[in-house]
């Protein structure tokens, strides 16, 4: 991974307009690698949504997200690639596995790991994919990443563009995340208060709502045993 | 051609370090624990002070039958040790031990991020092992592992971010080039938080609730035998090497020392990392295991606020001196 060629990325918001036309007839090594990794990522993503084994789905998700990180690397966005690994592989999937193990994660197939909405889901996914591909290719049709020049996706470049050109969206997003955080705490406390009220009301209602708490500090229940 | 040879040599060197250093830490642990607890420890293998005990252990592990439980998920079960071990090998690639070009496996632009991101992946191995064993003790161990990782990843990242702020770069050699001796007191809180959180991420005592033998046998690794079990143990010791190396580089000045860094830089790095490894073993021998709720409380109510305070301090000092 760290052997990725020193490359560059359209991190700058004003991508240089292509002067020379670019062809696809003689692909470079990076382009071939990009395509192959893309295929692996796509395959892993497909298995993720089709497999009947819940934990396997989560593990294939690791492959898909890791593949995306490699794609970022090949496009010279090194910082973004590591953030992808840190956030998605290291935290989101761990959280997902934690949730699965806490609720139910049988070895083998889960007979109910199936949805009647599969065709609707397929239609929505296809529509979303087509829209995204169409918009992105149209928007960045003239932007080309110079893979041979000095690396343009380094932390310095990414940070500069983030905090010079995109400060407002960045700050808005952080406020949004803060709101989500506060919301999660409010929700979990409400569930806890309700569980307590139920337990006070009639004796046997302690088990069910407590298990539903999103539990940002899951293990505290252990200590209360 | 020369370039390819250079890369190959570096990879081989890192691989040798990866194979040797964890074993040295393991052997040191045998001896230090024996001395601290006033017992002999293994004294016979090989003659002098039982120096060959590790070899004997290795032979023992290799001889044992590799058992996969009948109810287990075979492939995930078998894959888990590799997932636990490989990330530490990758992290070793980016830790610089000296100031020169040749003293780091591969200089990565966002080294701090790379190291922490890849270290987090290793925990997936424990989770896979815990789930795939089809054993409730293993599952409990896996759950505790996940809870522990989620709790301690945050303070570790924040502490590392503080150093990156101080240095103005996230490259590990870059941080060391910017180092001054007064960073030691300046980043002291961050250093303690980072080291403690790292210990917890490695599930080393006193944070070994996920493998608490008196409650859940050996947590996620209960069903493992033979070489696969040895790989998990190796992952733990490789993790100690990586953690001590990272703490040395980020907080203790790496190759900087009282008599200059020229030529002797790597000695300083190794010396500091070795002292830290000794502390890791020392803590194992002296501290009782934290209960699960104490463990979570320590992270969320102490380490996270401390690391945020460290970031605030770093920011203030940085603005004042610039």
C-alpha cells in the first residue's frame, strides 16, 4: 500500500482544465490496478448485500471499504485513504460487529436475513448509482489527475483546501455531527428513564427497553449486575 | 533496479525486526515477571537461565494439533489470527528509528494516521475469533474487545492529534524533526493518555478484561490451539513493540538524546522503546485487573477529558510561541 506511486489528486477545488485530450486506449499500470481493485470492491459490496450470513456480510463490508481506501491511494489521496481505514474499517465495522454480536449473530445462515423489499432496494440502488455516476462524470469531465507529477493529495494540500476553501461546509458538518451526538444522548437517556419508570410501575419490565438503549457506554450495564 | 533492491532490503529488515523484537519482549517478560514475583520461572531449557525457553515454547506450539471446533465458522476462524497479526507488521514499516533516510521502512506522508488506522484494524481479528469460535466465552471476549476498542480509540487519537498540532505535520519523521526537549513536559498528559489507551487497545493487563481468565477462560482465543494460538500471542507482543515505538516517536523524542542524534540516533530510539516495554511488563505484574465498568469509566470520564485538555494546552502554547 505504501508502495503506491507518488501521485496527485484533484484535491484543489479548481481542477485544471484539461489541455490535452486523454485517451483510454493505452492504460497505465495505475489505471489497470484501479480497475481491478474496483472490481474486487464491487464484488465484495455485492456479496455484502446478498449473503445470508450476517457476520459474513459485515466482514465483506470490510473488504469493500478497504478496497475503496486502496482506490483513494491510487488516486493519490493518501490522507483520505487512511481516514477511510480509520473511520470505516476501524470504527464503523467494529461498531456494526459489536451490535450484531450483542443482538444475534448465529453461525451459518440466518433464515430471516432476507427482505421482501429486495426489488425495490435494487431499483433504488440502481437509480442512485446511475444518478451519481452521471452527475460526477459530467461535473468532473474536464478534471484530470496528474499521476506522474508531484503528489497533490498529500495531507498538506488536503488540509489547505479544506480549511481555506471549504471551511464553511466543514464547520456546518461539525455542527450537524454535534447535533446528532446530543440527539443520541437524549434518546438513550429517554429510553433509560422509561425503563426505570416501567420497572417502578410493574416489577417485570426491566429487561426489554434496557437492551434497546443505543448504549454509547455499553459495559456499564455489566458493572451494575 | 537499484530502487527495487532498496525496497526489498527495507522490507526484509522490517520483517526481521517483526520476527525478533516481539520474541525479545516475550523473553524479557518471562524474566522480569519471575524476578518481580520472586519465583524462578523457566530455568532449565538451554542451560544458562533458561534462555532457550522461547524456542521450546515455539516447538511446543508447532507440535500441537490445530483444532477447529465442529460448530465453528471454519474460514473466519482460520483467518482471524492473520488479521490480528498483519496490521502490526504494516505499522512497523512506518516507524522511524533514526534521523536518516535509511532508518525507516517506508516514509509515509500521513504516518500518524496510517499507524493508528492500521492498528485499529488488528482488533477485527479478535472480533472474528470471538464470533467464529461458536463459544459463549469467546463471544463475550469479542464483545468486551469491541467495547474496549471503541472506548480507547478516541483518547489515543486525540493525544496523537495534539502532537501533530505541535509539530505542524502528521509525518512521523517530520514530527521528530520538529521535536525540542521542552515538548516532554508540554505533551506529558498526552503521552500518558496515549500510552494508557494503547495498553488498553492491546488488552494488556491491567486492561485485560477481554481475556480475563478467571471469568471467561481466555476470551476470544479460548478455542485456539497450536500455531494459530501462538500467532495471537505473537500479535500481542508485536503490539507492545509497535506501541512502545510509537510512544517513543510521538512523545519521547525518538532519536533525540543528550549527546546528539548523529550516528547514535537508533540507539536512543531502541533504548526508550525498551524502557517503555519494561514499563508495560511492570504494569502487568503489579496492577490488578480493572473491572469492565471501571475500564469504560476510566476512558470516557478521565482519558477523553484529559486528552481534550492536552489539545487545548497545545493550541494555546502553539499560538503564544508563534
